[in-house]
C-alpha cells in the first residue's frame, strides 16, 4: 500500500509538471541575438527609490521569417519599443504582449521580418525594480567603520534573473556580446565583467566575450580593491579582490592564492584564461548579501564575504579552505560553464560537477598538504550517498523547463554526485587519457554550447580499449538513471562472485536499475591499494566472476580508495575476516580511506536492513583504537542519524551515547583544546572530536569549554583559538539555562564585522536548550531590523534544529504559529522546503508527524511548492518511525549485551 501511495503521488506530480512544462515554455529560435548595448542609470538616492532606468538595443538575426519576437522579461515597465532594419532606413514600432506566467514578452511587427536579415530592437527609457531578494539587479547594504549604512546595487542573474534587469533571450544557448555602460552617483564606483573607461559619472565597459545572459554582472558600490589600494595604483589591476573598505585586510589570502589557482587551471586546460577572446581581467568581489555561495560571472565573480575574506587571527582553518576551494570552484567555471556552456539547464552537472571536482583537485595542487582529494571522499561522495539513496532522487540528466525546475537542478546531486561520477570516470579512463580528451573538448567547443554527448565524443577519442562498452553507454547508466548500486561480494573457493542492485535506504522500495560498475580490488595476501586501475567490470546484465587463484585468501576489499560511485557489501564470512583485520595491528594495513569506506558502507547497509546492526557495530568496533580523521568523520555522520532516531533522553539513546563515548576514549585522548602547529587535517579532527565530545556532554570537555568561554567574555578576555570557538560557544550556551551566555554571544554577533565569526556565532546560538531563548532567536531571524542578514535566515533555523535533539519541538511550534510570516519573509530564498525537511527528519513520534501533516494540508495554498516538499517529507518521517520500530529492539539487545544498563558517561 505504501508503494502504491508513493507511485500515485509521483504520477500526480509528473502529470502536474507535464501540464506546466508546455513545449512553448522555451523561447523559439526564429530570432537569435548577436549583441546587447545596455545603458543603465542609478539615481543619487537609488537605495530609496529602489528602481533604475534602462535603455537597451539588441542586435538580432532573423532565422525564420516571422512577425513575432519572444524574449524574457520580468517586472519591467516599458515606454517605447522599436525595431530598425540593418540598413538603418526602416524603423518601426513593435506591439507588446506580456506573458507573466512565462516571464516573457512577445513583440509583434506589422509585417514579416525577413529571414536572414538583421534588426536592432530598441527599448528606450524603461523602468525596473531594484529588488531586495538577492536576485536580478538588487539592493544590499552594510555598516561602515563610522557605523553608517552604505548601500550597494549588485546582480545575481543565474540562472533566470537577467530578465529582471533588461529584456533578453535569457536561456544559456542564446549567446551574444554585451556592451554595458552605467550612470551612477558621483561617490560610487562600478565594476563589470570587463575593463572600464570613466567619463564623469558614466562608466563604459569594453565588450564582453560571447556569452550567456546569466554571466553578465555589475556592482555599484564604494568598495575598494585590495591590490589597487596596497600598491597605490592609478589603474585597476588584471586581478584584484574587491570588498568594503574596513574588510580590506582580510582580502590578502584571496589576493595571494587566486593567481596561483589560475596558473594551475591555465596549465591543466591548455587554454590560458587571459587569451580567451574578450577577456581582460578577473575580479572577485565580496558581497554582504548573496543567496548563493558565489557566482561565476565572467571576469567579475561575486562571493559571500565568508567565502572570500579570511582573517589570519580570527578565522578558522576551515574558513581558509573554504576561501581557497570556492575560488577554485568559480575559476573552474571560466572553462566549464563560461567558455563552454551547457545547451540546456537539464545538464547542469556539466558545469557544477566539474567545478565541484576541480575545487578539490586544483586547490590540492596549490595547498599540497591539505589532503584535499582524500577529503573529497568523505565530504562529497559519502555525503551525497545519503540523499541519492532515496527512492525519489533525481538523475543527473533531468528535464528542466520551468524556473522552478531549473532552480531545483542546483541541488547537492548535481554538484556532489556529478563530481563523484566524474572522479570515477577519470579513474577508469586514466588521468592522462582523460586530460587529453578534456582539452580537446574545451578547445573544440569554445564559446559554444554543448550536451553530454559532446563531452563523451571528445573523451572517447582517448579512451582505453579495455572499456566494456562505448563511453556514452557507460556514462548514460550513471547520468540518465538516478541512484547508484550496492555491489555484493561472495566467495566460493578460489573465486569471487559480484552482483549489483540499486541501493535504497527504504526497506519497502525496490528498483531494477543497473549500471556499468568499474571494479578494482585487492586481497590480504597481496594488498595494493594505490593501484586503482580498473581490472574488471560488473555489467548491467551479468554477474561478475573473479578468479583469485589462491585458496587461502583471508579478506578482500572492492572499490579501492572508494574511486567508484557505489557501496560494497560482503557475505558474512568476508565481513568477519575484515573485522579481524581491522582489529589487528595497523588495521591489517588497510589504508585510512578504505577504513572510512567500510565504516560508511556497513553502517548504512545496516540502516537499509541489508546487514544486521549487530554485525555493523561489531565490524566498526575497531574505532576504539582508531585516531584518524577520515573513519571517524564517516562514523559521526552515521551516528548522527542514529542519535536522531533513538533520541538522547530515551534509555536506548543513553546507552548508545555510552557506546559512542567508549569508542571515542582513545580518540579524545589524541586531541587537545591547545592547538599548536598541527596539519590541516589534524586541526579538522580536533574540532570534530571536541564538538562531539561536548555534544555528548563528556564532563571534561564541557568543563573546559565553559572555562574558556568565561575567560573570553570575562575581564581577562583570554583569546580562544578560532578552530575550537564553535565548540566552546555551543557547549557553554547548551549548559546555561539562564540565557546569560546566549545574550553575551548575541551581543558579540552584533558588534563583529567579520563574516566568518558571524557564521560561527549564528550556529552556536542555536545550541541553547532554553525554549524561550530559542523562540526569540527564531523570531529575530525573520525580523529585517535584527541584524541577521536575509541570506542567513535559514542558517538560524538549521542551527536551532541541529543544536540539540529536543530543539525540533521549538522549531516546529514556531513554524506552526508563524507559517504565513515565514513564507512572506522567505520569498526568493528557496529555503522553506529545507525548513520543512529539517523538521520532518527530526520528528520522533506519530503525533508529531500527524501535526506536520495537518499543517501542510491546512496551508497548501500558502506553502505552494514547499507544500509538495512537505508531502514527501511526511512520507520520509513516517518511514523513519517505521525504521525505529524495526531496528530499536536489535540495537537495544546489542547495546545492553555490550554495556549492560549503564547509562553514565
């Protein structure tokens, strides 16, 4: 019955989508643009008027004879619209019809426009809104060093918001050249995609490369350039980092690492960025309010402040890595996205998958000690395994026609699964073969639009003969189908048998999907983990037989260094051998990434009822002697799920807490609150271990954190290492019932100007257990005068949900009592669905689930798209309750047998 209900629900969704996604949603291609000439004017009080004036001329070519031209436009008021023939002798008016449901306009001429002819469409003196929802041409502000409010006007056109600023063909395969000029107030400057010439208060930018509308960008502000100011230049630099004046000192790291990352990309791609036609410079800009982490506008990349600015004294190592990898991500887009652009948004992974992969790979070539390609496995592949194991997960290639569908393409699956599948492809093609093919792909398709087939065609020219099928067929199995397989390994004498089945977390779900699975393995008798060359393929229609040639094989490990995008299960005897190896000296010489793989695989196999929890907990018992970061990162992710499901105040929840702390004994002894000159990964380990130890209320951790907090906010004002501040802040606030510490930290949030510290504080403020304080905090998050930026609104909700298991009640009640106000405030943020999902995932009783269902049903019209998300979230919540009923007894039996009823720390 549950499967039938789910099927009916998704059929209804598909039917509804089919009605909305009419074929004519996409722009017709009877007319194509060649060039835009844009002039915009911001008045002296643009931040009060919240509007601007524009004049645009678009040079177009008529492909098919027509009387109508269809463009995108949203919330723009027009006065005069004309067309002029290429001879310039014939100018005529065009009639305007608005199609608001499609955010477009249709222009109609009195007679046919001739095929093969060129015309110039002119929109004179139109008026448009400066938005306040971080989309289109929008307003932002900040407080300067004199405590005065400064305003900026900036853009976010990705993916469908250029139409808010000027009429345009706002789809990625309508490429053109853009000429831009901006009339601005005298005390402001403007930045654009290209170099600028200033005459009075008018800034005129040189022509852009041939590019899509979503890549155009401009910022009108009082920002300063780090290099420009430090070097006392009179002309702008080819590369500079721009931000508000008082933040200039924190731009140093971005200023230093940017050119190094660019050099590595120039070398890797074989195409020098500065030699691309129309490219003259690249400026990263720190924007106080930005909905995305960053945006790859060609030559003018916008970032959240926390993703670009780093304070060597006050920011964490995590913040520093974020800056480096986000810069590398956006720089990668100059090739994968800007130079070579997807033909349709349905193939978003062609941009984001490559950029996510290269943010790790390219940065690893510069920051060589950070172990970034190992971090990739636990941060990207293992994390996306969770959501990609849901029955309703989306394929990488999925139609995206409406603005809603296009927006949904930019989810974790596109980024992390895209990057993980790319990493797998590089491994089975071979690094050198792949690089040659990629350089050909970029060179052959420069300034053009592509589909995945274009990528496969270029890579196939260098593919090894050992592939079991053509590259396109192999990749289609990973990109056209959702999910991924679990490969099951069994042993029979001297051979192994490998089979596959799509891995789904729901025990009631099933699937017949199969994949081309690359296999690399090693054995105890001849371990070789560094050679990840693919030796076998598990094909969609066959099992795989691997001859070992040795009777005495103890253990075998498949998917070396987790280079393949799949999980591995073993028959019980093979799991037993792995358990023995992991408990032996040096973990049986199994390397750290494969130990992390084993932890992640078996605990999730148990969650999906593919392995008994008793087996999973026995196999992972080696953690009691494990002090490495990667296996524990995987373990904590799995333990987080179990803590939510079991609760922290139940009898079984308390015994499970004892289990985690027991496993952590040696791990906790390996770290200290006094961080010295440790490696990047060791610092990450320390921060993670202390976070969990204090979260589980280990007495010495809590005591030390509270002492440090008091010392920091007391008269002595003793500094706290930034890398452990989040734990210190959170732990102290969690223990303080009065709300005094919370108020101290809130005051610090309001006074600090450093975005990294603000992010840390926002998360820690959600750690309180005081329901009155938490309700006040949630109220502040939807109050525009509170000082919490709109981009951080959801971060507050998330902080409350993650702060303590019991906080879900406060968050849920706040949503129930303020649903309309939250909906109104969240407009443009696409975060309401995340709020509902976050709450649903943490519900632990049938009564709570029924209350959420009632809320969603009663507010269907108000919640709109989030209501559909809510319906799916309710099904997941119901499934979670069933999971507890199915697994709690087995878990309880194992925990009691191991620890008795001792629930102390």
